[in-house]
């Protein structure tokens, strides 16, 4: 993101940590800047102001949290913690709000910070799909998950999404047909029809509900990477949607 690592942490914590005192000191400082000059801070951070205004943090809340940081014992381990599931949950929130460019920038920073983390690599590829399907496809083709695994399912459905953007229904159907994993959990994916129409939108499969309804960060991760534990149901509904698109695209 334009504002750097501290901004990435700040945005992540705004979306995923309920209690302001849990934020990093740098996040509290960015929040103070936002309260003082909303437009300028949003521009400097590279995050839409409307998105930041979805959560209000009062000066009293900030001052209390800062006092705790300065006077109380600072939990160094917490301050230096690695990016984790909360980061994926933040991406999910951005995608829900159709902030695709911002989500992509954040996903790229997560991926660069931990290049060996498969879930960040897959999240980055997923965020790329509606913006640059060719790059997303290239990233996905570099993954070599074991056959029949959840990773393989995620890869194939994401590749099918790329094919739909190119209006290549045969290729999309080919990717879906190769999926063999089965599960009955809930998941999200890029809606097939929306991809063909050029208006990408997320779609819920199975259990329904957004990140808030999911209730935990582990499920939020499955939301972002599309199918994590819902391969069977997702593949079935995706396959049905793909075959129903013939008339729509001629």
C-alpha cells in the first residue's frame, strides 16, 4: 500500500481487532492523523476515505489506548507479531466492499512479507483475478499442490474464473471438471456470471453470510482463497453456473 508497512498494519487492525488498545502504537498514530485530517490521511495511506469512515474511533478511545502503551507494560511480542489470519480477514472485508485495487495492494504486501506462505500467495492471486486475469493465471499455474487436495481445488476454481473473464467457457469447464475434493462447508468465490459481464462480485456458496457471519478468522481465510474447505459444493454450483453461461455470451 502507498503508506507502507505501518499503514498495512493499521488498516488490518481497524478491520479485525475489536479493541483499540490491542492496536500497535503506529496504528494509533495513523488513527489520530485520520481524526485530525480525514481526506489528507486517506490519500496518504492509499485507502478510500469512505472505507475508513465505516468505523469511528473517538479521541478519548485513542488517548486511553496511547496512555496504556506509554505507561503500562508494552507487549513486545504482540507488537512484533507476524501477519496472520487477521490479515486475510482484512482482505475479505475489502473485497466485500468492492475495494479491489486496495485489496490487491494489501495482498501484495502480505505476499512480499511472507513469500513462502501459500495462503498469502493464493490470496494475492485471487485478488488479481478481476484486475489482471493473465497475471493471476500465471501466478496460479506456478502452484503445484498435491492432486485432490484443497489447494488443488482452490487453484482450479481460480483458473476457471480467469477463463471466464476471457469468455473461454470450455477452458473454465475443463478446470472445474478436474476437481475431485468433496466437502459440505461454506465458501465464497468470484461469481461466474459477474466475471463474464465484466462486473466482478463475490458470491457465497453453502453456508451464506459474510465475514462477520463467519464468526472467526479461520473461516475468513477460506473466504478469501475461495474454496478452502468447501470444494465439493463450490465445484458443483460453479460447474452449473459455467454451463449456464453459454446463452449469455453467445
